[in-house]
């Protein structure tokens, strides 16, 4: 000890040499980390050991959120399917009643063919079946219909027949047709509702995936400890990195990337090749 004191105070390089020995003996070891990357990468980051946990936690959150979205979508679709199924029976019944009402009206309209014009021809033909009773009553004027003349007595009989036989049957046809149209619209609405629900799922699942991918990249950037550039020979180099576990990170080409674990306990070389690249971000196929 006396010799050290004498050396420190008497020799001019003593203080600096002592500091060197102290630094070498008491400081943390630091190492070099280098390697080669494939074409396209311009920068390499060194992330702390917790980086994969960032990705895993966000991916798990994505899975849970996507499952919740799927369950709510399936519930909505099941409800629409049940509603559509419940319409099938009433719709079949309504169509049957409509066809029956039409047949009754058609049968009654056949009685209109007995009315004759002065020339002895039928005043009405099957084509008049499509004319509303209100239009028939309006068009029968001055003992004539579509150029066919007939007597005043015949006009009175025609009007009486329309009012007493056809008007109420026509109302039945209109009522049953309206119910068929209403039920068909409800069924169409269920189909349109399914399309809307499915489109909403696609939109929301896409937004969820993009949001999680953005958070993955942001979370990894927050874990960066060191950065270095890639030179013209595609080499990267880190110097004086403390011993420990790290992850080399190159987000290229997204959605694939490198997130390679490196345990640094000495000078280390780690190439970033196609073999150690993997899917970093959530792909569209994972939406399900």
C-alpha cells in the first residue's frame, strides 16, 4: 500500500493509470454485436428483453376483442335468421290466400261476359280482368264501353253486377296481396339486415386489426435501447453494448419482420436472414 501511494504521488502518470485499472476492474462488461441483413433494411434496432411481451399482450387483446365481436355478430345474425324463419309459414299462407282471392275474382269476372252490345258481342273480355272496378264504373258512360254500345238497361245491370259481386272480391284480392308484399319486404329486410351485419363485422374487424398492428409497432419502438444504420455492404454494428438479453428488430418488409432474440455475453455475430424472419403484424387471414 505504501508503494502504491508512493507511485501515485511521485509518478506523473499514476492518477490516470489508477483510474484505468479501477474502470477495468469495477465497470460493467460491454460487447460488440454485428451481422448482415438482407436487401431493403436500412436500420437495425436493439430492443430490451421485454419486447416480445409487448407483442404477445397486444395479440392476446386482439384475440379477445375479435372473439367478442364475433359473438355479437353471430347473435345478431341468429336473431335475423330466426326472424326470417318465422316469416316462412305466414308468407306461404298469405300467398295461398292471395291466389284463392284472385281465383274467386276471376271466376266472378267471367260473369261479365254475358253482357252483350247491340251487335251481339260480349262487352267485356278477359283482358278487362286487369282493370280496376273503379275504372270500369268510370269508363262505362253513355251506354258505351271501349266503342261497344249497349242499352241503358244493360248499363244498369253491369253497374249492379260490378258493385254487388266484384267490388268486395277485389278488396279481398288487394288485402291479401298487401299482406304478401308486407311479408316479402320483411323477409327481404332480414336478408339486407344480414348483409349489413356482415359488412359491419368486416369494417370493425379491419379497424381492430389496424389499431392493434399500429400499437404493436408503437410498443416496439418504445422498447428500443439502441439503433444503428446498415452500411453499403449490408452490415450492421453495435459497439459497447452491456451484457444481457436483447432482441434485434427490423420492421421490414411489413407485415413480416425480424424480432430475433440475442443473449449477449461476449462479442456476437447475428445475421438477419429470411430463415429468422416471421410475421410480426396480425394478417388479414387471422381476422377469421
